[in-house]
């Protein structure tokens, strides 16, 4: 079965080789003829005057004007268990896709255990905080009570005990002085009575002993008063003041310690609460991920697989049950309107001549007999870099064209050819692009003279459509221009005007 096919290929190869050799021979012959000054034949074209349309043509693609992109929002890579057949007309809420949720279900069980453990830790730390607060309140109350008692002891001593002791010591001293005075008088009287033999010796000694005893008692009570005023009172006062200061310091330490304990308990509680909330969020996320394994239609429309609109270089695995799906991958396009748009990439050299609102003609490869009219609605401000690897110097900008009609005929992903009308002229002079050359920044054509020989004419040119160029000044309709002008000291216009002369002329109004 391969033999006829191989034979046909060989025939085509020989034909292609023959054509190539013929073209090479023709070029060599033409080159030698020009070199010797003997031009075999000079070709001319009449400068045309009349209606002129300047347009740009590019290949594009048909897409719905509005559509919803259905993406996978499940993290990681999962298997595709079910996908609705492409082309199905769905209603809002219909199941479109189901992804494998087995791994997520296992994560859900493990995460529920983590949530329960975190909740238990959170409850425990809540109780610890209450205990710390109660203990702190109790410790502070005891410390405040101890301080209050110390202050009361100080007041009781300074305002009660010490004045009483001082008064008692002074009273005892006064009493001792009176008793001493009386015993001394009695002793002196007893001595007189004894000398007159009215009193016995024993009675005299008894009165003498009483006097000496009272004298000693007076000395003791003077010493006790001095001791109370100069030593005992100072020591008691210092001790009580120290107790008050110590109790105040103890109260401050207790308050700080209680505050620190509460802060630690609150911090531990917040950490557990944060952990509990984090685990709950992870649980909610897993539940949300499981819910997202089933994707439902957000509104009515016709199902279009994303892989059906992929480019030739797109190596994306076709959508089918069992395929591996990764997060954020486009899965389904769901058109939300009956209208269509055409998209294409335009070379940067045309951008200055283009603006939104221009008329565009679109013809689809699948519908060669139909031409659709549209309007240029969007010119991207950023160049498309998807094909830069083919040509790093290539800069193309995506555009969008809103189409009129096509309902029931156009399909998403159809290839098309767009023609953007840059300008329309009711009466203009135009010549073939290859007849114009550039010399030192100026443009020229070679016009056949009355003697039949070509002469160089400077012209002012405007827009071109890669076939004809608009001649603004320097040429009139009906003049013949040379199609093969001399190439020495010149630069062919074709391809050069795309980058410079386009800015010399703007599209007429009413385009």
C-alpha cells in the first residue's frame, strides 16, 4: 500500500526540481543581460487612477464573543473521572466534570482528627487561663490583706500601744518617787523614835529596808522609761514600718507574678486558638477542594473542550476520562452569547495605521462562499510572546473583531482570513509596490518617456496593501512606470514602507 504513495512523491519531487532549475536558469540569464547593458525586455505598468482600498490580511480564528472558562480549581494533579460530551447543550446546574476525590477524602479524615486534637488543646488552655486568673486573684487578695494588717499594726502601736506603755511607765515612775519620799520620811521619823526608845531596832530596820527598796524601785522604773523611749519604741516602730514595706513589696511581686501568669496563660490560649482555627481552615479548604471536584455549569450554553481550540504547537493532553488534570488548567469553554468574534495577531508595522472602529471582512476556510463583516474592537497594548521562540525579533499584537451575523453557521475554533480596511479612496493614483524604490530616504519611480526610455521621478507615497501603493504626489494616472527599476544605490520599497512611510498618511474619514 506504500508503493503508489512513494511513487507519487518521487514524481512531485522531480517536477519541483525541474521548476527550480528553470527559475535558476532564468535568473542567471536575466542577470547577465543586465550586466552587459542589454536588457532583454522592460516591463511597464500603467499608473491606475480610480477607487483604491488599502487593507491588511492575516490569518485568525473564530471564537464566541463572550464565554465562561471552566478551570480546575483542585490543587495538584488529579484524574478526570467524568466529562460531559463535547457539543452538549447544558443548562445551569448540570454536571460538567467530576475529578477524582479519593486522595482528598483521605486528607479529610486525617484533618478531622487534627481538628479534634487542636480543639481539645484549646479547651485545656481555656481552663488553664481561668485557673491562672482565679489563683492570681486569690494571691493578690492575701497579699493585700497582709499589707492591710501590717499597716493596722503600725497604727495600733503608734497610736495605742506605745502611748499606753509610755503613760504607764511614767505613772509607775511618779508612783515610785512618791513611795520613796514617804518611805524616806517614815525612816527619818523612825530614827528619832528609836533614839528616844519609842521604837525597837527591828522596826527601825524594817523602815530602813522599805526606804531602800523604794529607792531601788525608783531607779528600775526610771531605767524602764528610758529603755522604752530610747530603744524598745524605736525597734518596735522600725520593725512595724519594715513589715509594712515588705508587705507592699510582696503585694507588688504578687501582682506582677499574677499578671505574668495570666499573660502566659493567655498567650498559650491564643496559640492553641490559632492552631485550632488553622486546622479548621485546613479542614474547610479540604472540604472545599472535595466540593470542587464536581464542576457544574454556571449557566446555559454549548460545551466546547479547551483542547479543541488549541494551537498546533500545543501539546496538551486531550480531555478524556482518565486524563491527568492540573490546577488552573482550562477545561471547558461555555459560550454565553450567540455572537462571535475573530482574533488574530497583527505585525507591529501596521499598528500606527490601525484604530478601533475600522471595518473588517472575515472569510472562514470552512465557509469559503461567505464573507462576514465586522468591526475592529480591541488592539492589545502588549505583544504576543507565544511564538517568540520561532523568531525572537517577531512582534505581533493580538486584535479582536466583533462580527455581524454568523449565528448557526460559525463554530468556535474555525480558521479564518481577516481583511482590515485601513483606508478607502474614491479617486487615487496607485502603482505596484515593486515599481517604487528608495534612494537616500526619498522614493522614486521610473516613468516611460516620449522616447520610450524610463526616467526617474520622485514621488510622495502613502499607505500600501502589499500589492499597490498610494501615490499622493509626483505621478498622474495613465503614466507607465517601470516594474523592474534599477537596483543600484537604491532600496526596494516593498517591505521598507511598512516601517516608515505608513506614518506619512492617515486613513481618510468615513472608513
